[in-house]
C-alpha cells in the first residue's frame, strides 16, 4: 500500500483544476442582491448628473460679469431651489440664487458660494446680491458637470464582484432595479456509515441509542458551512456501508445537485464504502489520497453520473470540517477561501511534530490588538471541541528534521513574532 503523503496545497490546486461546478446566472431584485456575486459587469445606462448642477448653495453667475478683486453687485434674476422643473436662462448682468443639486441655468459658468456674499442664506431670495471675490473663479467653479460623477456606460462593478451597499446605491441612482448574479450552487451532502443514527433530517436513520451508534452531525455541519459560503445546501442524504445503497444515493444526489460532497468511507478500513465503490478497486471515477494534513488526511474527488463533480471528505467531523474549508470553499469563492497571513498571538504552540511539510490545521480566534493589528490565538482542545469558539483555522507546517522551517512556514520557526497562514471561518 502506498504511503504517499501529498501536499494539501498541491491537492487544492488539483481540485481547483479538476472540479468546476457550472455557475448559472439569475436576475434578482436590487433589494435582494446584497452579498451576491455579480455574473456580469454593471454599466451605467445614464450619466450623472444628467445636467450641470450646483455643488454649493450660492449664486449662479456669468464670470464675465464679475469685478475682481473687489465687490460685484448684481440683480437676482431667479430663485433656483433643487426641485424638478424648467430652469430659465441666466440673463447677462444678473445672478440666480441656487441651492446645492439644482440645475445650473444656461449662460452661468460658475457658482459663488453664499459665504462669499452679503446674502442671508436662510432668508428669502434678495433683490440684489453683493459678491466679494479675491480673484476670478475658475470656469465651472462649484458646478458639477453633466456626466462628471458617472459617465454614460461607465463600468460600475465587474463580474465576480460581491454586491455591497455602494453598488445598491449606485444602481438605484441609475434606475437599475435588478442585477444579474450567480445562482447559488446546489450542493448535496451524502453522509455514509452504518453506525450513524440521528434525527428527522435523515429519514433512513434509526433513533435507537445502541452501543456504537454515532449521532450524525456532518450533514448539518456542512449545510451550515455551505450556507455561510452562499451555497444552497440540499437536505443531507444518508447511505449505509452497502455499495449498492451508496450507488443509488449518489445517483439521486447527482441528479439534484451541481456538486456532491460525501463524508466518511474513505479510510483504510474493510467497510470504507465510498473508496470501495468509486476508487481504483471499484468504478475508478474518483481519486483518493492521504494528504500531509492533520486532521483531514484522507481526501478524494471525482465525477459522478452526468459529469457532476464530487468531493470526498473524511468521516470524522473535524476532518470533514478541515477538508471543507481547504478544498470545498475555494470552489464556491476562491478569493474568500485564500489563506491570509496573521501574527500568532500568545505563547503559541511552536512548530508541530510530524514529518516536514505536514500541515496542521488548528482552531484559532482572531483579535485586534492595541496597535490595530489582527492577531490569531490558538484555541486549546482536541478534535472538534475547540471549534465551538473558533473563528479561524491556523495552518502551521511541521518543522523539518534539520530544525529549519518547512517551505511555506515563513517566519514560523523560533521568531518572536510569528506570521502564520490563517483561513477565516
Ligand atoms: N489504518 C488506518 N486507519 C485510519 C487512518 C489511516 O491512515 N490508517 N486514518 C484515520 C483518519 S485520519 C481518518 S480522518 C479516518 C477517515 O476514515 P473515513 O473517512 O472512512 O471515516 P469513517 O471511518 O467513516 O468515520 C470515522 C469516524 O467519524 C465518524 N463519523 C463518520 N461520519 C459521521 C457523521 N456523518 N457524523 C458524525 N460522525 C461521523 C464515524 O462514526 C467514525 O467514528 O480514518 C482513520 N483511520
Ligand atoms: O484526518 Mo482524520 O480527520 O485526523 O481524523
């Protein structure tokens, strides 16, 4: 039997290259688009502002009428509040009182702010206004030109961008009432194992607390992780350790989903049904490997009926969770699932035991310290227990046997401030 231990990073690349679930698009009303990922670029169907508008409360003037430096007294020909309606041209030798956002009358080429005049900003429009200026205003002063903010057909956001409040505001400004976004991936989770027992979510499971029975938890856990990643998790399905049962369950799952996940049945045991059915001794449609990863070493991926991709996660809940974050999340959102570097806070836990290059996925909690930097601290505990409070997964690599840092571990070995790779959960 092979004792090959593939690098988890290599495996991740392999999965990303091999598994490409189809992404279809759908149009959703603007009010429901926040947080979704754009399927197409959003371009501006209009220019903003549509007409030149005042950028300040003050007086619209013709620069040619101004005496500078000094005071110019002009009759006030019009009052222009920011309201819809026709705007009269500005007669030569006059000013128009104008409010921020109101269209600038034709003929005017600058707005002088009310602070530079003798006018009471809150009183009625005066009959005349005295403007005191040191120098001639530049053309277009305090005027927002047509299309200055958003030109016609300007790209506002690109395919792949996540919709935020800013884009919602822009879209509303421009009269766009729906956005083209990616449809959430439909993901089916198939949990395997005769020992599993559980609740109403899996109709095939018994509820008797027999010795050796294990309460099924991967289905619900992965559904929660998938929902957090914006996917649509279908109700989990259960298969026993019988290959015919698994074949049938996988066929149903492949018909209803864009991507299938399995848990369990991929170890080295006599009843490891997933591996037996789909591995090299079976259909040969999935590839299995034991990675240099702890926990979560056993992993697999392949293709089901109809070309539907499948990722095989180990059965142990902590192994399934680690495998999900490293190998499934990037299929939903490659950028969001890219580990970042953070300082490891606290006493930490030194480089881990194990062959050089083994990646240890450990639960962590993030914290912003006094100088504004984000640090991550390891949460003590075994297996899944510390994930009750973890909001990060710290990826530490074992130090090589020569005492040097393993590739990818950066400043990990022995440095007082250790930068480590972290996946935010
Ligand atoms: N001889 C060896 N044995 C094992 C190795 C090895 O290298 N050599 N690796 C161990 C590691 S690490 C893991 S992880 C497991 C992977 O095995 P499976 O994927 O086949 O997992 P199962 O045997 O089906 O289950 C393991 C464990 O997890 C419980 N489980 C399974 N599914 C669920 C579920 N849906 N909800 C809750 N708990 C579940 C199951 O009852 C077992 O206790 O292999 C090791 N062995
Ligand atoms: O890789 Mo396993 O998930 O350590 O138990």
